[in-house]
């Protein structure tokens, strides 16, 4: 029996994770669940999965959850705040942690799971983008197992060689990897006239052609910052230099990414665009379990297309490559500025084409340095948020 904590249980990834878990009650038990504010949804999940513990964002939400659970006769211990999140991510009773909180808020609990040597199912790419080497060091020091949930990275993981049960680094010449080919759908604005992008609404930006996801990652997909964050994520997960990561636009989202080898082979992982496939893969790894996803019918798909990304249409992708090459705390600045800009766009404070302007301003004006410690990273994250908010306030005038 694998005992699992799901961080961000009420989100898109959290719900898909619980869907897969519910299909295999003999294999998986839920130890703890977390949500930020959707207390009623979390209460319903507690009724169904009977976790020992549940964590929410505020004291008021905790009171509300406790009352709902008491009324339902469910005996789940309720707590709130970051310390409690770190506790359910690192408790001795836990085998695996699904890290599915969105944004920098997920860093502390995901890092706590890494330091405690857990099996980490990583959806929260922002945590890895921010902390990079520090996070990977924590994983290696504790002997934690890090499995990617992001569909592209899960596909790369499945397409990489294994030496003695471990995936070698891309920079290890014995692996024979020429390039990682990171596929991208191009999002909802792949072919839209660039001149009209200023006027798009949050709902239009969140209407992804192939995937149903939370609003933040949906906007990131529309700007292609999501792919930019994934380039940085791939760098850390697979030890891949920036020059060995290539983004390929593939609008059908059937090939989830590929690995191109020096002998001319290209290995890919394909499937219907449904996050339950990578979730099931990581939950059961190295075994395979049913996920509820329909088998891929290639005759139905019929056509697979590929094109190069246009860095002028998608300046956020260029910004991310720059941050990766700059190194140190530059990706933390990029990520924090992006989180603030995306929230401002969702709140109708700035236009779509101002998202990249906010990020450019922050990464160009704030000094970045070496990422010596998590505290240094968190300080840079905070400074970038202030700079982004100030710039946005100036834009609004
Ligand atoms: P979502 O918005 O649907 O859910 C986010 C979850 O995080 C919710 O449970 C919410 O309660 C929790 N949360 C939000 N703010 C919080 C805070 N301040 N403190 C604690 N918890 C908080 O997001 P999602 O689409 O499920 O994405 C989650 C993560 O997975 C993101 O990092 C995203 O990039 C990544 N991811 C998602 C998908 C997808 O298909 N949705 C695919 C790949 C990667
Ligand atoms: Mg992805």
C-alpha cells in the first residue's frame, strides 16, 4: 500500500490524481490532502478518501472545514498554513507526495518532501524553476525519487535510457542524447493575428485547444511562458544544457515530447492529452496501471504537424531561455514576475501583451546573483514581486 499526500488536491492535477487513486484502492491510500480556499470541495474529498490530515490556507478556512467534517462524521485532523503543508509533505507515514500546488506557494512543502526523501510526483514546475540546483541537491542528498508529472517531462523520462535503473544526465555522453525535443501545442493564439493580441480576454487566453487546466498555467500556455518554464524544468530534471533543448510546436498534443539520439533515433511518448496518463505512470512506476484514459486511436488523429516557434509572437519563450542561460537567481526573478503579471492579467489590470513587458522590466532592472540558499531565492522572489507590482501600477496610470 502506497500512502500519498496530495498537495493542491482541489486543482486540476489534484482532481485527476484522486481520480486515478480511486481506481486502485488496493494499491493507494490517501494520507493527507491540501487546498487553499475551496473548502467545500476539499470536504467532499475528505468524505470520499478519509485522509488522516487535511490542510487549508487560513484559520477561517480550517474552522469551516472542521465544521463540515464534524457534520459528516469524518475524523480528519485539520490544520492550516505553510508549516502544516510542510508537515504533511514530510511526515513519516507518507510514501509519496503529489506536488500540485500552483506557483511559488508550492516551494516550501515540495522542498520539505525532497529533504525527507519521499517519492515526489512533481507537477509544481515553478518550485523547481525557482530553486533549481538547490532542489536537485536536496533530492540527491536525501535519496528522494523525483518523477515528472508535466506531460512533456514525463514523456522525456519515458524516452530516456536507464543505466542501472536510473536515467542518466543528457550531458553524460554515454547516454548518446543529441537533443531533447520539447513539444508545445502553441496554445490558443498560435495563428491569431499578433496585432489583435492586445485585446484578448482572460477567458479567451484560458481556452486551451487540447488541455483542460488551472487558469494560471492556461495563461502561461497562451504566452508560451509555460514552455519556457518547462525548458528550465527539463534542464534540471535531465541535466540538459540549454543548447540541447529544442522547442517544437505540435498543435495536436499527441506526441508529448521526444528524445533525439546521436545515432539518428528519435524516441517519443504518445497518448491522448489527459494528465491521468503521466499521473498513473508516476504513481505506479516502474509498473503500469490503468488510468481511465482512452487508448490512442492514431487513425482518428490522422495528421501530426510540427513547426518552429516564433519568438516574436511568443517573447516569453525567449525570456525563459535568457534566464536559463543567465543562471543563478534569474529564473526565480522570471517566475515571480510572471506570476504577478499573469494574476494582473486575470484581474483585468493589464493587457495580454503587457505580461511579457512586466517580466522583461523585472529581469532587466533587478540584479540577479548566485542562488546560494533557499533564503536567497525567496528574497529574490519577493523583490521581483514588488518590482512587478510597481511597474504594473505605473502602466495602469
Ligand atoms: P489549479 O489552479 O487547478 O490548482 C492549484 C491548486 O493549488 C489548488 O488545489 C489550490 O487550492 C492550490 N493553491 C493555490 N494557491 C495556493 C497557495 N497560495 N497555497 C497553497 N495552495 C494553493 O492548478 P493546476 O492546473 O492543477 O496546476 C497545478 C500545478 O501543476 C502548476 O504548477 C502547473 O504548472 C502544474 N501542471 C498542471 C498541468 C495541468 O494539466 N493542469 C499540467 C502540467 C503541470
Ligand atoms: Mg506541460
